């Protein structure tokens, strides 16, 4: 039997309303009531206890900050579960892929990066990249430079280029392909 069923709908609604009015103890009751459900949603997607603990905490922080925006207190459980699903999906998408390597592999990799030959290869690749960028049209070059070299977000680029985010995404996609085509000219 889930602990979520311990709180009746009326009690839940009253507790949410009290929490919306700034009662921290009421929000604490909500955390106690829904912690296992939120953790379960997050853990199902992330499959990593440390990350699940972190995201679960983030879910409740987000819910606390946005609680006043919840129009229907009786809908709290579904609203909270949506936050949990969204944040865990965001975390899963943004985390780097896991790789399994022997520790000695990393040592060898580090050693090879420090050799004069590796430095020469990096310099040559950087020169090819600059030449490839020079072959692109002005808009493609500026788009790639803003995103990869200046570290601008899609939102920042949308403002800078005075274009919708969807257009910026399409430009990045197109510019990447054009750069790849320009770079394959060097390999052939």
C-alpha cells in the first residue's frame, strides 16, 4: 500500500493551500507524503541512486518555488509527478554517455596527447577547421562560431540573430553539414 493513499483528497487540498500560503510545515508534509513516489519516477528513468537523490531534491525545490502557480490544489500529485518526469528526462538527456575503460587506458590516452606528434595533429586539425569555416557562408560561419566558440545558448542566439529558436536550430544543423562537407574536401 502506497503512503500516498494516507492523505485524503480534502486533506491533500488543505495541505497544499496551507503550503501555498507559506506554511513550511505543510510543505514538509507534502514532501513526506510524496517523496517515495517522486523518487520512484526519477529512479525509473535515471537508474542511478546518487542522481535520483539529487533530482528528487531538485523536484521538490522546483515545486516549492512554483507552488503559487498551481491553480488547482487537488491536482498537486499529478503536477508534482510531471515535474519529476520532466527533470529526470532532462537529466538523462544531458548527461554524458558512460564509457567503461580500464584505468590504464586513460593513462595511455593522456600520454599520447602530450607527444609532439599529437600536438602537431591538433594544430593541423585546428588549421583545417579554420579553413573549413572560411569556406562557409557568412551566416553559417557566424552561427557555428556563436554556438561552439562563444558558447551562446539557443536563446541567446535567437536574440542576437533576431530569429526564432527553431530557425537557429535549423541553421546550426545546416551549418554543421556544410562544415562537414567542406572538411571532407581536405580528406580526399
